């Protein structure tokens, strides 16, 4: 929990997830006159469409015979522009607090916090988070928790190298990010060596450890990696050593008092981690490491919302198909995150769900069953909200 | 019932109604590998989008910030082109026959007939007929049934005038179609007069009867009508007389033997109809008419499908939202014609419904629960069905 002293952001509805369905949710809420903010762990709106299918064709959006993921998102952003819904990127929602009933019908019903400290006070929450936030796939090694952010990092460690001046860097993974991270680390340590840092009897070392023999990276990158494994010998200067191990890290041991004494660098002692790893022949080895970068890719995870007391079924949220409400009053779920009889994980279905959810949300927020149903083609009120000129 | 000697048209699915939802139904069925034909009472595809909103803007189709009704239909026609689903316009479906169970799983399950004699043998039927077929609004006058198509016609009678050579034409209605029909009738009878037809002592007469004093037609048309009511007198030739009556036809009387004798035209006797009408002061009049054109506009009517034994609720068809099946196994309902908890009559919802219905239809037609779920972005099979080039 990150405490914040910022004033809370107040809006009718917080939409968690800014993929195509979350974006269209803004539109349907806006037509009914409800304001909304969007939050997403990704830095930009679009979700999987932008991250995974940006340049891939989609053929089954009605009346769009073909469009790319990026195009779909751009079209939706244009469509929802009239409603000026702020987008908060890089925000993982961590906490949902149900507020006590207030006699004022306009009082907020939920307080929602993000990992980096944003605070929202809202009338309703829409979960449009798809299969979840794309978070780094975790390294399943015993004892890793004690070292996270203190020597073991998910993703890039390039900003850590100048601070830690590590002798022994381990990179976990076999994809493009891991291979690239290994090469960048060699370069960074070589640069430090020129300045006689890090000082030590042995030259520093970068180890790429991957469970398979083969790497899954662009050919050109693998070729550079292969060359860096057997560099041209140089007599002038010590060189950074690069290794490739086939194996898996199984545990991180706690440092002993002796280890800390031995390094002579108590301030870096925590970074000197005894690693146990198993090679392809099932032999166990123990090696020291100063800095570990885990690059096992991203995987979708529902994250903290699994702990909000929502009824879940196989990592999905059962909903009432009348209004896509969940088991928690005031919380709605649309798109791939929800489940119901006949559910198909299609963008189109999410659009329909967001539409019916908007009516359910309006009923909840305004406390009335009388939500007018109007057509954009004919309603001057809807057209005014859309900011389009109307001939009357 | 029209008997036909044509061979039946065989296809997996008959879609009744070719509005936007019926068209998108072709797409979703086609993706799954099911063939379909479309029938509609209108002469062209598009339904209300083409008939009522062709040039009006629609703002709530996802990822189409604005498009007209006509544009939406054209986009959908482009999208479904790969599936070559034949469209049968001007077809009002009259009869649905449930066929006896056949051990052959490929045997048709339904025989469907249209008013004009088309015969289909299909595995499943989708009702995508919206609020119904747009049929002429009926004239509520006693005894009218006996004269329908024998003197009284809905819509234009211009093709009847040369055959019937009527002396007294009555046009019912006050809209553009009625006023226009009156003027066309005056012109047609004037032309006949030049050829000394119809022969009679009195010049022929066209009567426009409307329940209100005012007409609802373009100004220019009303002006022409006004001029025709008081034509410049001509001494050269007898002229067709045009009248405008405020009132309502209340009944059609049966002709007497004497009437038939009096006309001297036994072949036209049935056309000589004694009409009772009530004027604005509630006085009843009886006048003879030879030909009546009823132009009270179109109104949506579910038509014969109300007699198929489907469960109905307020002229709508309750469906299971899992697959949009109706109470009659093998018959599905999508779009404005169906009803379920939370239903909103939106094109977007119809698209979603057609999608889930396609899976339900595939299960029904193929008799299996194992319908593969694939994405158009990734599936070579779906892309082959769409006829799009795939890089592999």
C-alpha cells in the first residue's frame, strides 16, 4: 500500500483496462451522461490490440472488413474523443475499498488506489482488464522474494549497473529481451572496465542462463551474441566474460556473515547472492551473483483484483448478462475478463457488454430505473453530447 | 399458400431479414463454414438502414465514429462478400414447416415457403426480421376483404388503370404517395379520354379521401394538387374531375344484381363498389367506386411468423442469450425481433447476438458441441474462408 497525500480524483466511473472494450465503455457511458477515467498498467491505451496485434489484421469487427489492431484503437480513440476521459497509463490498480453507504446519492461508493499512488473516488467500477495485466512472468526459484528489487529485478537492469558495479551479472531467459539484456550488460561493464571499475582481481562476467539450448531471438542478435561469447583476445585490457548456460535457477540462498565480510563491500553485500542452479544433466551448482535480470516474458495476471472478494470462476468473473454486473454491487465486468453461459472472447461481444453495462451503471450511480433509451441518429441530446451539429 | 413446382433451394441456414444484423449473420455463419441464403420483403438488402436512415448519421457503431445507414450496409455487404450468400428480395416468408426427424444428419429440418412461391429446405432458420416486414398499413373498413386485389389495391394502381378503364377512382391517404397517386391517376385518365375511353356520359373522376384537412407531402406536390383541383376550363374536351374529401371510408358494400345489370359492363362489375364513407361532420355517404388505391403508409408487421407456434411476448420472441435460440428448436432470433432481460434494440447488440447464434446454429446443424473457436487474426482456416492472403 502506497500512501498518498494527493487529493482523490473524483469521477462517476473508473474503467480498469484501456483495451478496445474499456475504450468503448467510455463512449457508452458518455452517451448516457456519465464521466469516466481509464487506468491501465500499460503506458498507452489499446491493450492487446496495441501490444500484440498492432499491425495484424482483424476481420470480424462488424462493418470493418479489415483493420489492424492499431487502427481499431485509433478509430475508437476518435470515437470517444467527445467525452474527454482522462487516461492514466502505467497504473496497476491494487486496492478497492467499498465505502460506507452515504445518504447523499452523489457520494462516492468506492475508493480505488493504484500501485504508484493514484487515488480515485468513484460511483462505480468497470473491470475491462481482459485476461489481466501483462506482468513479467515470475521466476519460480526458492528464496527469490528476499532479493526482489535488491539484486533481482524483472526486466532491464541497465539503470542498476552504474549503481551496483556488479562483477557477476546473471540474465535469466532465452528470448529477445534476455539476449539483448546480456549484450547490453557486457557493453556496460566493458565501459566501466575502461575506467578501472569494478576493481577486482578477476574480470567481470555476464551469464545468460536459459532452460533450453536454443535462443528465440532475431538471427542478427543471436549472431552478435555468438561473437560476444568468443571475443577476439586482447592483450591490452581485461575483458568482460560472457557465458551461456543451459539450466534453471532453482533457489537463492541467504548470504552468510562470512560472505559479507569476504566481499569487503558491505554496502553491496546484499547484492552478492549465492545462486543454486541445475544444468541440463540435472547437476546442481552454486555460484555467486551480484545482479540478476529475469526476462521470461510477460504473462497476463489478474493481479490484486483477485483479492477483492469478487466471485471468480477459473480466473474469470461471472456476470449477470442483463447488465454485466458482478457479485459485488457497483462493480461491473466487460470483455475477456467476464464469463457467462455462451461467452466468446471476442472484441465485438465486449462492445455489446459495455453497452448494456452502461445502462446498469447509470441505474446504480443515479439510483433510478428510469434511464432514457435513445438513438444517436435521432436524439438531439445524444448528438449534443457527441458535439455533432444537428439540423433541427 | 402458393404451390410451386420449382425445385427447393437447399442451404444450411435461411436468414429471414436482410437488415444489418441479418447481413452480419451471413458473416458469422460463413466463418464457421455454414452456407446461408437471405430473404427479405424489401427489394434490396439493408432493412431500415436503407429504407429509413439511408442518409442519416449513425454514431454508435464501435470504431465507426460516424456513418450513414447506407454506408453501414455497404460496408457489411463488402464484409460478407466472400461468403456469396444469395439475396432474395421481395419475398415475404409465409410458411415454416418442421420436417420429421431423419436419420441422415444432413437431411433438411425445415421447409420454408414465400408468398411468391420460393421454396427452401434448410437445416436452421434465423429470424432477423427486426420489428417485422414493412407492409402497407391496412385500411380498417368493413367488407374490404371481398374486394382486395379485385378493385381495392394497396399502393399504386397505375398498372390497373389501362385494364379497368375506371370511371371513379378513389385514393385513400394524405401522404406523398397518396397525393402523387391521385395526380398520376388524373393524368392516366386524361390520356385515356383523348382516345375516347372510358366511354360514358359523365367524365371520369378521381377522389382523394383523407381523414384530415391537411396533406403531408412536399410543398411543390401539394401546389400541383391544388391546381389540379381547379383546372382551367376547356371547351374542347371533357376533363377528368379531381376531388378532395375529408373523411374516412367505413365499409364496402356487396354489389347487387341490379348494379351489375346497370353498368352494362359485367366484366367490370366487381370493380363497381358501393363505398360508405363518413365526412368530417359525421354524416354517412354512399358512392360508387371502380378502383381504390389505399396509401396509408407502411407499418412493420411480424406477419405470418406469428402463426408458427413460436413463444411470443408483446410481438417479440424470447430467446436464450447463450445462443439466441427460440422456443422452436432450430429456429434462432437475432436483432430487434428478439427479447431478453436487458435487451436494447441496438444494431451493435444484434451483431453480438448473431455471433453467439452462429455457434448455436453450428451445434444444431452439425449435431455436435465441438465447434472450434478461432480468431480471424490468427486462424489460417478462417482466413482461407475469407479469401485473404496469409503470410505463413
